[in-house]
């Protein structure tokens, strides 16, 4: 056991079933779980991006059983009650979130959540719903995995030919392409993704896209059964890479669309990709101006409740977040409701690691 990586060893020890009690992680600790897909597909033969498979159905069922037994699962609407309506927060609050709006959230995750009596929040890339288009990362993965070419030169990615000779080569190529895509200006990224099928000499499959993404009827069914919905933009761009006009369209447009379909206010937002380089004060200010009250990143960590706000009453979202209308930060209360970290759930995570991340987040998530 001494040869194991430190984090793996910590997960075995701290994630053991006998590791009790759950320690307090601070008086205002808030755990937010970040999922994408719940699928039983074999990652090795998966035709799209297997990196967004967060759990199998059995794995998710076990995770939710642990969560339901040990935590108080709440929603972002509940956070408003805690902050502004003098509602006492539970001792161990936790929010379950899903990004993107994959249909398996409805077919696989929703029945488990409903059986366990747990709420969750799904952040929708609203512009994809009903358009029968693959998400751009799935399109990249599909093209690379299905090309018959052994090598190709993509100058944006590398001046040397990129090998597609093996499954490992293809995975490396996907990773390299997605790294470049995530830092490119959005218009350039879009043109690259559109021409990739031609570059790799394949017919881009779109038929599966219709069954991969949620429909508005499925969204409404879940909304009527304790599932909260938030925005993940219209087309999932990296918001730090878009123009000011596109920024407003992506953020405000998604809010308006989801609210129209559900007939209720949407208060939570998730930054696409959501790392430190993928949103900034300009983006946060735009989210606040659009009327959202909370925004989550994809930075791994423990979030917090701001109980102090409950004594001062509701405030305009932009001022509560600490942003002026020009996008510059002002004095702001801590913690920042527009930069809330989450705890990643990945497909290869063991149950020990899942338990350890939730029970001992300050130990397990430091440095990740």
C-alpha cells in the first residue's frame, strides 16, 4: 500500500466506511457536486468524449445513497431562503449539479434521484435543445475516433503530423485539440470544429444528437418533480474568449429561453468549462447583470454559505456579487456567490474517493 499515490492512499483511509464522524468543514461549508453524464457505456469503445462520463448508474445509485444518508441536499433556490428569508440552513448542506443537458440525466440519473427523494440542479446549454447537433467536444471526439486517416496535419494544433494510429494516439489527439479549442477565440474555434469532419475525411454523424440531449418536454417533466434548472449559456462557448456582444447573447439569451420554457425564474448559472482561465470579472459582471443570483465554476473545491446576507435583506444581484456595471470588481462580501467551486465527480472515481472527498474536503481537495 505504501507504493500507492498519496491521494489514492488518503481515499482508502479517509473514505473507509468506518471513517466517522463526518468532520465539520467550517460553519458555512457548502458542498456542490459536479456531474456531467451517468452512463454504463464502456469508455474504451465510447464513440464520443468519454471524459464527460461521471458515473455508471450503479455507481451513481451508491453515491446518492451515501449523500442522502449523510448530507442535507438543497437547491440554489434554498440558498436564497437561507440568505434573505432568515431560514436556518441545515448543518450539512449539499447541492447536486449536472452540466450540459445530456438526455441520460433524464433516463438514468433522474429515476435514481426521484427514488432517493433528492433534488438536483441541471445547467442547460439551451441552444442545443431540439437542434440535433453534437456538443462541440463530442463532435471533436467523434471525428477523431472515426477517421480512417493514420495521420493528419492540423497547423493550429501542431506543425508536425498528428498520429491516429492507435486508440491511445486518438485520445492524445482529442486532448490536444480540446486544449487548443478551449483557448482559441470563439469564432475561430467554431470554424475549426465545423471543418474538422472534412479534414478527417468522415461523414459527421448527427443522428445520435437527437437522442443525446434533453428535450423541453423532459426538462418540464423533471422541473415538476423537484429538479431545478440553471443556465449553461446557449452554445457552451468559453466565455473569456467571446466578444462583449456574444457574451450578453449567450448569457441573457439562455436565461430568457429557459424561463420561457419553464415559466419560472432561473437564478443559477454555470460557467462552461469553468476553470480559472475560462471566466473573469467581465464575465461575472455580465452574469450578475442578467439577473442570476449564483454562478458555479468548475474549480475543484468547497463552497460556502454567506449567512451574513440574511440580516441585510435582498440586494440587486450585481451589487451583492460585488461587481460594477463596467465589469470591475468592487468591495464584495465573502464568499463570492458568482465564483462558487464544486467537487468534481469523475468516471474513474472509487466509492472510497467519493466518500473521502465529501467527508474530508479540505484534505482531499487541497492542491487539486
